[in-house]
C-alpha cells in the first residue's frame, strides 16, 4: 500500500512515499519560469523565423505524421470498443462475460464502460 504525504519547506515541496516497511523521500524543486518575449505585431512568436535554412536542415515529418495517425487509430478503436460493450449489454450479456472478453474482472470492466 502506498501512502503519500506532502509538505511545504520554503519554496520546495517534499514528497514522502511509503510502501509497507520501505519509505522514499524526494525533494521536488519548483519550475523555473520561462521568459516569454513580448508579442510584437508581425513577428513570429514560434521562433521559426530565426532559423537559418542553411545551418538548420529540414527533417521529414513522417514520424510526426505516424504519431498523429496512431493516435487517431487509438481513438477510433476506443470508440469501437465502447460501442461493442454497449451492444453486448443491450443484448443482455453480463459484466462477467464482458470482463472475460476484455481479459479482466467484471468490476474492472464495469468501471470504464458501465457509466
């Protein structure tokens, strides 16, 4: 069993986690604020205008596009799974059967799909 206790010590946050007989203490420093330049009309805020094409080679965006495609496929698969569970419930299947199909318990199946 994991319990977590947080306390403030100055500007640092101390997190104590205990799991049974073992304990772990971690000090987390606050984030350093990032200076955001003032927006000037007509100036690109992304900084891309500052890049020199001669010294900054372009890269193929195929991996970026692959991530976007995979994310869309995951979303579509999640919609299909929810629809299949809804159809199973409407057909009278129990949460035990649905849990078995999902490879989990009926309680674990009910939590994300039972609402």
